[in-house]
């Protein structure tokens, strides 16, 4: 019996090594919570959260069922609402030898955002996908910030995040700051630089929207 048990154990270990391995969800919600608590620290009223990502994977036997099980979605394009009113959009399409996956959650609820962020980033890391899941926390100030106020607030936010290599771009009613924060985990390599933090101010008629994102703001605003 012992040789059979040894052979079975070896085969099981090899199978586990070949399959994507699950990772604790606690490793992923930290980035989202850091941005959420940053809004609390500066009394920025949070209006909602956007979680999203895009992937392409080479097809192989059994991949479709694995994707459906791990991402909790069906093949095709799906649009709908969750029970808490959150909007969930997903797309799982096969084209030639690749599966193309698009995921987007728009929610007002932190717990829902945490769940899908952990689920999707866990999937991305299991399959060694280098493009991390995007997280955007959207806050809204009931006033139009002038240039001096935006400069002060953006400086305080950058200081709180210990941002390095930050770049600021102003265009019309929008100001964007990109850089690297050692407090955030997932990063993108853009032009040879590590980027994992994106702050944007958008002046509107009677208010100012503030976007705090990692690694960058993926969606259009």
C-alpha cells in the first residue's frame, strides 16, 4: 500500500503545481481600503467605487469552465444589477485561440467593492496576468475648488500617500496626478516607471469630483 500512496501523493502535488493557486483575499482589499480611508481622513464624501479589468488568455482544454467558475460569470456579454443596486458588467468571449475578458463593477457599497476586487485580483494573480485590477474611489465636494485649493488638497493627498515620481497634468477643468506610492501594492510599468497611484480633480458647474485610483484610472470620467 505504501508505494501506491506515495505515487498518488506525487501525482496530486504535480497537479496542484500545474493549476492556478488561490490566494487569500486579505492580500488584495488593502489597496481599496487605503484609498477609502484616505477619503475619510480628508472628509471627502465618497459617492461610489469602480472596480474593473481587461484580460486575454490563450485557450486550452477546460479553460472556459474554469473561467466561469472562478469569475462567477457565463460566456457572452452580461449586464445587470446586483441585489444591493450595484451595476455589474462582464464579457467572456472567445476569438480564435484566445478568450477575452472584461469586468466592471460600479457600486456605492464598500463591502461589494471589496468582494469583487479580491475575487478578480485573485484571478489575475493566479493566472500571472501583469495588468492589475483597477480600483477607483469617487468622492464629490459640494463646491468648485479653485486652483489654489486643488493644489493644496492634491499636495496633502500625495504627502499622505508618500507619493514618489509624481507628474501633474492640467487640461481645462481637469487636473491629474500620477505617481508611485509605497503604501499601495499593485503597480503598472509605464514608460519604464512604476505607477500605482492616480489622483484626478474634475471641476463641474457646482461641485468638484475627486478620483483616487490604483494603479491608474481605467474608466473615462
